[in-house]
């Protein structure tokens, strides 16, 4: 059940797999301690009228200056944070040619599925780990 008094966002995430490794991105510092410097799968908020696919391609281009090929849906989770609620829809993706740039993240890692749980994830992204592993 979604709390109607909090802002609710539709968010998309790219689970990028390459050579058996998954791309993990570390969020920048934030005034919200429960997401500040935590790990996430790249992506972002879907704009009104945008499909998940369009939002994911746009967000990865904006945040990483990288083209991404969106595959099948991995899963969807809803999580209520103290200040807002998100419905996070994740897709298996393949990265484009060339290297990405970290325009809005502190760090990144390519990890085996067995290593993912060791990172300090945002709670919504942590819920996706069970679907990946």
C-alpha cells in the first residue's frame, strides 16, 4: 500500500551485465542519509508520458553519457523511504560502445553476482538483488 501523503516516483534501473559482471554505481552525497553515498543500479525517475524504455535510455545518457540497450524486465519493487516512495522497475541491459563517464556518481564497480550483497545499497535496489542472484 502506497502512502498517499508522500511523494511517489516511478523509477527505472538498468542492470547492466558484461562478461558475467554487474555494473554498480555509488550515489553522490545527499541530505538524505538513507540514500547518500549508497550503491544503486543506474537509472532515474520516469517523466510523465515517457515509457520505461525511453526513461532508461535518457537517464543513462544524462548521468553517464552512455548508450544502453534495454532488454527484458527483471522485476519491480516498491519501497517507502522516510520522505518519499518509489516504484522501481529494473531491466536487464547491455552497455553501448565505448566507456561511460561518471557525471552524477562517486564511484562504480563491476562485480560478480556473488559479490553484490557486500555493498551498502539503497533499500529499493537491495530488494532487486534477490531477483539478480
